[in-house]
């Protein structure tokens, strides 16, 4: 464990649970495809999660959904109250001005986890998103901008831990980051953009722009704006929204200092 080598069976179980929790309900076929697992392996994982009471099969449907027991996994977590307190008024105001929903997220493991959002305040959204919803680090604008803002040593350590998991999609994404010098570009422009987001409740329907929130020299989260992918091209969205989302991120970063833990 000192070298960060994961236990594959546990990683697979967590991946399946996160996928079901993110989607709300999934068939076995959807689980195998989403998590890139052989059917027999996915079946054993599902049986284990059902046995532990974390998921259940829906009545009269061959779909699996999370149970209330998943909330017990968060017991003891202290949250990001300081970050939420510093950001709330700013993300509400930005939604009031632009109309689109704003999400505040922080880094956990290989994911970005929602801490607060304004989806409930906007009509321009397909779904509401509540604290705890997670998206893969490499598949979200929030994750990419957070990764770009990390110090070199911490960023390389995180990338190495993802490489150790031998996830095919992560391997491809990490290769693209290096070949395209994407993180350098994100640092230079001050924001990250992601089109046709896959890991949402409506995959491919939205795109997003995100900026890092800094506490001194270190990123502590990200704030992102989501818009309908069909509403405008990415270039137009970046021209229209990048200045406002950057200003929002800077204001939250500045607002962090006065708040005590």
C-alpha cells in the first residue's frame, strides 16, 4: 500500500456503486458497459453490494438502484463548510445574472464531488444535482482545472495513482493530456472547458466551463457553469461565460480568507 497499489476488487466495487448512485438506476448491461467489466465480474460485484444492503433490485424491473444505506458511507465526513460558506452568495448571483446553473465541487480521490449548486434556482437545467454527486476527475471541466492548478509533485502523484488502476479510459485521457499539453493550456487561459459531458444524469446533453478555487497557493475546489450543448458552440460559450466564471472563482478565493474552519 505504500506504493499506492490498489486492490482491484475493491476498486471495481466502488466504481459500480458510484455509477449506480450517479445514474439513479441501471441495468446489468449498463453497469458492465459503464464500468468496463466482464458480465460475470459485474454480477459478483452486484451480488456483494446487494448483500451489504447498499443497492437493491427494483420491483418488477431488472434494474438496480442505491438504498438509503449508501448515506452511511458519508457518516463522519465533516464536509467543506468553509468553502460552501465562501462560495454560496457568489454562485447564486452568477446564476441570477447568467441564468445557467453553477456547481461548486471539491476533489475526493479520483473524482470531483458536488458540495453546492444552484440547479434548483435555474430553469435552464435538465436535473437538479445535490451534494455528494461525483464525476470522474478526468471527465469534467472541474476536474481538469483542479488538476491543472495542483503543484507539480501532487499532480504527478495523483496521475500515477490513476495510471496504477489500469482503467482503459483513464489511460487514453491521461495520454491525451500529455500529448496535447492540455493542462498547460488550461493554466495559461485560467479555465477548463468540457463539451458533451458524459457523467451527468443526461449524458451528452450539457457542456461546462470551470475555474479553480484557490486557498493561497493550493486549489481547494472548482466552480463550474453548465449549459445546454445544443444551445451554443463551445467557442461562443467560452467567449460569453469565461470572464464571468473566472471572476466568480477569484471572488470565492478571496472570500475564503475571512472564514474560520
